[in-house]
C-alpha cells in the first residue's frame, strides 16, 4: 500500500506529526548516546517543563520510538532509551539540526529585514 502524506486521510500524517512535535526532536537528540533518567532529560533539554516532557515521552513510547524501563526501586529509578525505530530518526534529524545551526545567520538577517524579533518566538510549553 502506498502512502501519500499530502492526502488528508493518510496515516503517514500521524508519523509526521510525531516527528514534527516540538519536543520530539530534542528527546531523540538527548537520547542519542544512550538511556537517561527523567531528571537528566529535563537538565539536558533546557526549557522543557516536566509536564510537557512527560507527555512527550508517553507519546513517543506509544509510537514505538522509545522504551521506558522502571527498575521498581525506591526512590523510583526509570530510564528512557531509543528503540531501533527511534534511533533510525537520528540521521534525518541530525541533517535538520545541522541545517538549522548552519543557517542561523541567514534566518536572523531575514527576520531583521522583515522587522521581526530576531529571537525565535517563545512558545508556551
């Protein structure tokens, strides 16, 4: 069966929505080197609130992009890691990240020419 993301009924839109969700990119990048505990993720992904990170992690787990391992200890010890499917996102997301980082000057110049705030718009978490 072929998929066409431009079709309103295509399930591939769900996949793009997950990949394009604001914090998914950051979680995938944060977990690149291996599993992390929740507090380590919050520290690594500056600006994410615990509530939003929890929601993002749950969605990513439901989509099969990461695993959640609860070691059943007190205090709680839970780790999050990428699945093979989640790791397969590293290559395309790395390309997007490199593009974004290398084109900051052009984007800031364009925003300045347009009279826009040079800083990215702060979105609510």
